[in-house]
């Protein structure tokens, strides 16, 4: 009888110890799970903002060229064409300080044999002088570029590129865009968090690359974009932010 009671007491004590150990281990595991969940918990979202903008600077590049077997004659013809271009710019109301001639470039063109191989005989000299026009009168420059056929009718060997249009206040716009994008990110995070959770403080933020595109364009680039083809532009910004979550 005493032996039986002793065995029962031993079994009861073993069961009690095992139960306490399970309870303790469950509590420890639960606390560890909650701690890990708390540390890693957060909500990461992207915020977007865009602003319309109008270019404040226009840059237009063109140039004249002349070709002749005699180098002196090629230079004379190039100089004559330069005077015509200058007179035309003055007639269009372009100020002297808004344009400049850039350094001249020249090529020696050698005669080719019947097999298309260049020989040592000079066939002609090719001379080119580029011109750059830069002005804050953006609309006037755009109109001027559309009238260059007038030079061609005068016999000027004129070639030009489309004008490029730039923004002068991009840095100021960047600050405004980042604020709007951050506010948009918080609104998105509040929607995603739902009614049962509240947003905590900002734990991380990363600024994306600015995209400057023509209006209504959906084109973007990983390294950023700065379109110079249109006077009117759309400046876009994206931010990636992480918010803590409260119970």
C-alpha cells in the first residue's frame, strides 16, 4: 500500500513538472514570436505626385556648311553664308547676346579610286560652323525654328536640330513634389492598414528618380528622364516609405 502510494505520488509530481515545463516553454515561445513580429512589422507603400510645368529656357542649335575643291573658296562661301544668317537673325528680332557662333570644324575629302579606296588626292574641303541660340523667350524661339526654310530659299546651306526646352525651377518643384508624394503615400498606407490598425511613425523613406516628360506621356526610365522636346512638361516623383503599425 505504501509502495503504491509512493508510485502515485511520483507519477503525479512528474506530470506536474512536465506540465509546468510545457506552460513555461509555451509562454517563452509566444513572447519570442510576438517580439519578432513587433520588430519586423510595418507597412511599406509608394507615394506618387506630379505637377505641370512650362519651360523657361530654349536652346536651338544649327549651322552652316560649305564645300569646295579650293580651301580659300570654301572659307569665303562659309563666311558669306554666315553674314546671311546674322542678317536673318537680326531681322527676326533676335538679340546679339542670345546667339553665338561655335568653333569651326573642317574635313579633307580625298578622291577615291575605281575600287572605292581613298587616294592621296584632295577632292574637296568641307567646312562647318555651328551656331547656338539660347533664350528665355521660349515661344519666340519655337516660332523661329519653324521659319528656317527662309534661309534655304536664300541659298544658305543651313541645317538645324529641333529646339530643346528646359525648366529653370526644377529644384524648387522637387521639394514640393516630394511633400505631395509623401502625403499620398500616407493616404495609401491608411487605406491598406484598414480600420483595425493605426499608422505609427515613419521608419524608412527612399526618394525615387524624377521623371520629366511631355504631357500625357506614360514613358519612364529607371535612371530618370528629362524630355526636352516639348515646352509644356509634366514632372513626376515617387517615394517609397515604411510606416510602423500600432495595434
